[in-house]
């Protein structure tokens, strides 16, 4: 059966696309296209059947290590069936989980949802309404079931902070964990994936209007540049949103508690503290 040897399960907005691209660039490592099939998490995709999922790996060479990366797999409680479905199909996959400063992750998550038109309004109000902004950054809560299902030795936790500070070493650590026999090389020519610096808000038919080359040519021919610039600016988040002190402190308290649980799950990993810079100032 053409099934993955490893799965990057998240977390969202923590560099999974970048790591997947770097792994896929190594000879002897195969990553799916699309990068995030979300097979085990999303009901509609899971309904396509196991043959559809296996076909994603059909292009791998016989000796390739095969992997996929789907952040929906660590989006509890939104996708509660992801792990049970995965455990029913994959016997002992290697699981890679990326984390980052959970407060920064939560803000980045809000910006992503704002650009997609899912969330709107002030950021503090969004945190009151949308529990997932916090839950997806409770890393211990998200990864604990995978450790229980597949064993601690089959789960590797990495951080975006380490990947930015020491990319080659992080790639080597991931490849050693996966049992890769080659010599990995970090590709500086691969741009950071999923960059969202422009923060452009999407709307219904956005892809048809803005990602269509024919529509792009018509816009440029018929709409003056000045007007196009004004429209673009009206859809752009001008400044990165800032949490109020009250909301920030509430998040810090919750993430600090989760970090204590993460230390118990993956002991002897002082490097992961780099993802919790607020602990140095808040106990």
C-alpha cells in the first residue's frame, strides 16, 4: 500500500509549509501535492476513500520516504476524528509537530482568518468568540493523543524559532528522526512558504476575480492604477493587530499551564522554551 511513512501534523502558522518544502527538496524524500490533503480530518476528503489518499503517493520512488503535512490534524476540537482515522490506517507513522510562540501564533491565526473573511472586528473580541484561536496553540493538549497512540519515540516536536535560528540543524534533526539515509541540505532558494505580509482580505469569488490571469489583464486595461491602488488599500490590514494587556495576560496564563504539560510529554527539551519568551517575564 502506498501510505506515508511520516506525517507533519501541525501546528497551524508554525512553519509546516516551509519544513514540508525543505523535506520534499531532498532526494529520497517525497511529499504530497497538495501539501495539505487533510484526508483524515476533513469529512468530505475522507469520503473520497483510501484509494484516493494512496494515489497521492503514487509518484514516489520505491525507496522514498513518503510524507504529507496537514495542520488540520492538530485542530482539536474542530476535527476530533483525525487521529482515530489515522490510527486505523497507519500502523506506526513518524509524527512531526512544529510549534512557535503561542501568543504570536494566535495573532497570526487571527490575521489569516481575517484575510479569508472568516473573522472580523477587533482582535480581542475575536478571541472571546473563537476558542480555536487559543486551542490550536495549546500544543500539549494537541499532541498528547498522538504520543499516546504512536509512542513518544515516534513523535518529534520542533519549533519555528529553532528553524529560523538554525535551519540546517533543524532539517538534520528532522531527517535523522525520519530515518533518512542521505545528507540533507537546507535550500535557501526556497522562499518561506505561506508568507502573509500583505494581509489582503478575501471575499466571495476572490480567486475568480484576482487569481485569474484573464481577469487580471482586464483589470489592468480598464481600471486606472490609482483606483486599483485605493481598492487594494481598502482591503488591506494596515497594521498588525495588538492584543490588549488583559487578553494577552489571559493567554499567557493558559499557555504557561500548557507548557508545563508539554515539558512532561517531551522531557529534556529545554530548546522548546524559546517558543515561550513570555515565561521569562511572567514566571
